C-alpha cells in the first residue's frame, strides 16, 4: 500500500512538471509569435525547431524521470498482484532486454529466395505508389495557395499540424488493422519506440520546412545521401559489417548527389524573399534561404537515418510485427506532436485551413498515403533491413523528381542530370557486386 502511494505521488509530480514545462512552452511560443524580429529573419526555422523540442519535452522529460525511478526501485520485479496502474506502467515502461542480438540470419534455400524476391517487388511497388502520391501532395500543400471559406487565399505554413494529422491517421489505420486481426496492439513496452518516434517527427518536420527554402527535386534527391548515414547507424546500433564495395558505391551515390546539388542552382526556390526587396537584399535572402534549406536537409538525414536503423534493431529483437511497429511508433509520435501543437497560439489559424474543402481533401489523402507508405516501410525494414529500404527509397526519389519536374515545371541542368546518372550507375554497381559477392559470414550482412 505504501509503495502504491509513493508511486502515485511520483506520477502526480511528473504531471505537475509536465504542466510547468507546458506553460513555459506556451509563453515562449507566444513571445515568438509576437516578435516580428524573430519571425521575419531568414533563420526563424531554428527558433521554431527549438520551440518544438521544448514542446516535446513536456512528454519526454517527465516520462524519462518516471522511467528512471521505476527501474531504480525495481518496480516491475516487485509486482505480485497486477493492478490497472501497474499494467499501464508495464505497457509504457516495462522491461525489455536491452541486448540487441546479432542480426545474421541463416542462409535461405532457393524457394525462399524466390519468395523473398516477390516480397521485395511487392514492397517496392507499394513504396513507389504511396510515396509518389505523398510527394506530390506534400509539395502542393507547402508551396501552393488555398482558397479559404471567406474567399481569400493563403499559403499553409504549420508543418507541425501536418505531422500530427499524418501520425494520427497512421495510428488509427494500424490499430484498426491489429484489432480486426485479433492481435495485440503492442509487441513490447512503448518506451523503446519513443526514440525513433522523436527522430521521426523531427525528420518529418524538417522535410516539410525545407520546402519553404528549396524546391522539391532538391529535397528529394538530397535524400539519396542517406545511404552512408544509414550504414553508419547500422554499424553502431546493430553491429552490421559492410564490404568495401558497399562503402564505395555509397560514396559514389553521395558524389552523384553533390553533382546534382551543385547543378541545381536554377531549381532552388527561396520562399522567403520579400516583395520590393533591393537586389542586394534579395541576393542575401537567397543565400540565407539556401543555407537554411541545406541545414534542414542535413538534420533530416541524421534523424531519418537513426529512425530506420533503430527500427531495424527493434525488429532484430523479435516479437514485433510491422503493424505493431507502425502502431507503437505513431502512438509515441502523436503524443509528442500533440504536446507541441495543442498549446500553440497559432493552432486556431492552422486549423482554419481544415475548413477549406480542397486543403482538407489534400491533407486526408496525404495522411492516408503516408500511413500506407509507413506500413510498407516497416514491412521492408522487417524483411530486408534498413539499407535495402534506403536503396528502394532512392529509386522512388528519382521517380518523384521526374514526376515533380513534369507537373510543376522544375528545371534540371546538365551537371544535375549527370549526378542523377551517377547515382543510378552506383546503384546498379551495388546490385552487381551483391550478386558476385560470396555468402556473408556469421556476424555480417550482405545487402
């Protein structure tokens, strides 16, 4: 009885801390919105990012304190008669073996390899279809103006709302599918999924924000550089070992991307130039916008590389299906994005866009395609690993660039085209080396 009282006191203290951080976040956000100096500078995205992290802290900091306390007192080993409280705490903070097993798998027979090839084609087709639709709508929502109910036109700018709606729809899809099949919603405690959920919402926010500074082709093709960060994360988190050919082709992919970025000066679209600015001021604004876009894309690559590698590590532990991963990650993502969104003074202005039928329809289709795409992401990572998934997404990105150029009229210069060709030549070389390579020894992986 005494231990339960102490637990309730600790939980109440964490809730109070959550409220205090929330009030601090609200005041900081209000001060930012009222300061024209901060909102109008070229690097205002950095302040919004810090504010978002403060909003996420309303969940993360109290949750971390409660997690450390429960494990310090060995709370879960002392449970004799499980109560509603202990079951909830077990579902969120329960123990899960921290050792990530070696990811090496036994060799497959020929029939299993053929089945895997069909599965890979299925995942590739699903990812291509879902994210081609998602990419077009993402660019439209962040760059085009919408007609409001009062007849005025406005451009949507609140990336946090899009992140929240996308994650909420994905959570609903995963939960309904799991319930319909009679399976458990979670394959383990929630807290390990919060790491990838945090980097997931940060990476999603960064890519939406980046579209305010760079064109969609620049954003999409820059993601091809993600191969090396993903391999580094895989080496650190899951102890994967990669061959020299794999590192070499990854370097060629990055070199091709560098050529593309250097050759797309005409494609960079800086969204922050003010009407009537002087020529010198416009040039400075363009440079600042390009730098902001590059910083946001770099942060996106780091966060997204960790996300897929960490999820691959969780799959390696066993006991988690693709749907359960989708449900758990999006449950944590919804909590984080809601904490940052629901206290925002600009929430009413952002929600006003949902009254526009065209925006509401675009947002719904965007969220459904994102949910479907996430399901294929987790299925691909579960079956084939994070690096194979990244290579598939690189191919998808090329199709997205071609489609975006056709729909929105983006130009691709000669050097940029050469960079794209180098990227796909490297991918072809990678596949060739994979076919020629000997079977991977225990403890290593062949891509």
